[in-house]
């Protein structure tokens, strides 16, 4: 399956200094709708990013960080207050009709599906909305059902599908018209971890095989770690990190290396030796193991132990969990650069 014509040399999604301010309703309207918003709300503030063909960018952040607002702007549903965004070179504000043909959108629930219909019937309706010729539509439906591993469930009514199957059906609907850009707004919010993993694998495979540019929003740290090579971390409408996931490790501080010995005496002796080294910040001893917080490499630590190497059973470098890492970046609030 091939996507619509798009440049392979440049980004498919371009966002530059994008901002969005929501103005409060007039007083009479606030009273009628019981809206508590009485002052302007800055939902996005100077957001810039790009997504290339075959690339998955995970969009993460707290509730209200601006993720859904960004997606609505990219889909041409909301106009930005300042800055600009382009999908395959088309401006999302002035060329919204073309943009909507170039994206596949997956919401976080199944409300876009008709659950009293089968997957094939849902895809037939979606294909007609996209004006796919009838002579091509049947083959395209079978193709996308196979892509998302739903070929055997194609004639089951939607109410009989599991939440994970419904999520995969929404992906099938989104890629039916062969868009080069796929936008997924928390598509795993209502499914279990096993179904979530299956969906992530499907998305990663589609991005690789079809050369899609994928924007994927999520609250789950494990999904960011499993799916995304690149992360856009939003907080109160601002980008506080944009780049490779490993770039977040700069917020981690000095790493911790754990050494396990064949006995407590060997561990205490090694702790005394390592504690005297320049570059070692902290040594903690627990039974036959020691945890060393240090800027030194594991090889440098082992070289300093010399004759005690025969007593070492295991060496392990501890890494801060991604969830804690994200919290650390949000607390810091500093912007980091995109890493190509």
C-alpha cells in the first residue's frame, strides 16, 4: 500500500511558533453556559516542531497542556492565534480542505464508529465519504483490515468487538484513504495494557512500512518508552522538551551503578575503596550489594577495584523510570533542542 504523493526529503508536518489563545465568552453567554472562564486562556505558546516520513512523535503532558488543541489546529478544526502549521506544505488555516484529505485522525474513544455495523460496513461508509471509487474500495477495505489484523473479524458487529479491536478499526478507518500523516489523540485511553501494546506495534509498523508521519498523544510513560524515538513534552502550552527520548536523560543527574558481590564483606571493602574516588558522589551498601552514584563509567569503577573483581557477581546501571524522568523535566520547565 502506498500513501498519497508527498516529499520524502522534508518533513510532512511543520509547526512554527504556533500559539492559541481562547477568549472568554461575553458575560451573558458565561451566565447562560455557566462557564467559569472569565479571562483569556493561552492554550499554546510558541510551539515549533517537525515530523518526517516514517517518524513517530509522542506528544506528552499533563491534562490541559495543549495536546488536543494542537491536534485540532493540525486537523484544520481550530485556527491558531499566531504562528503557522503546514501538512505536506499545505497551510492548515488557508487550505483546510486539502489538509483534511492528507491526515488520518484517530480519537481516544469509539464514538466515530457505528457499533451496530461491521468493520467492513464502517470502512465502506468511510470510503464513500472520502470519495474512493467503488471499484477500488472493496480491495482497499480488505487491505487495511489485513494491515490492522482484523481480517477475520471483518463481519462481526461492532458491539461484539473488544475495545482493542475497536481501536484497531479506528486506525483502519484513518488510513483507508492513504493519508501521509496520522494523528492519534490518546487512542489507548480506554483499552487494557495488552491491547495497548498490540495497537502500538501496529502503529509503529504502519509508520515504518507506509512512511507515515505519526503524532501520538498519550499519558502513559510506558507507551512513550515503547513507541517513541522522539518526544514533544508540553506543559501549560509550552514545549519543555523536544527531541530524542534519550535526551531526557540529561535531567536525570549522575547515574547509579549497582555492583553485587559474593558476600557482604567483599561489598563493604569495595564500598570503602570506591567512596574515596574523585567523581563518586555517594556509595550505599546493602548486604552484598553496593549502589554507586557517580559520573564515572562502570569500567573505571571496576578498574579501581582490581583484585576484588573475582568477587563481583553482577554489574547493573540503574536508570530513572521514564515516568519520573518526565516529572523531572516538567518541574524544571527548560526547553531543550530537537536532536536530529
